[in-house]
C-alpha cells in the first residue's frame, strides 16, 4: 500500500496495488474508487483536508485493538 498527499491541490491517493484500473466508482463528489479486475486498486479523495479526511486519525477503539 502506498499513500500520497498533494498539499497544493489537497488530494489524497491511497494505492493498494499496481494493477491496471479498469473501472472508476464515485462515492460522492470527492471520493473515487479505482477498481482492478481483482478488487479495489486505489482510492482518491479530493479536498481531503478540507473534508476532514486528512490527516488520517485512528479512533481510540482502533488504537486499542
């Protein structure tokens, strides 16, 4: 997994695989999921910081797990 954040454009890209993206699925105006033949290949979040999705923070429940 690889995660990149572009501070200038406020875009977060989370890449799960280097496989070719064959279909994109929008989950709202600012979240896009790139699908490969085997499942999720990447997630792109526009206005990530403005939407409160970056920086990523784990809840206390997840930290304790």
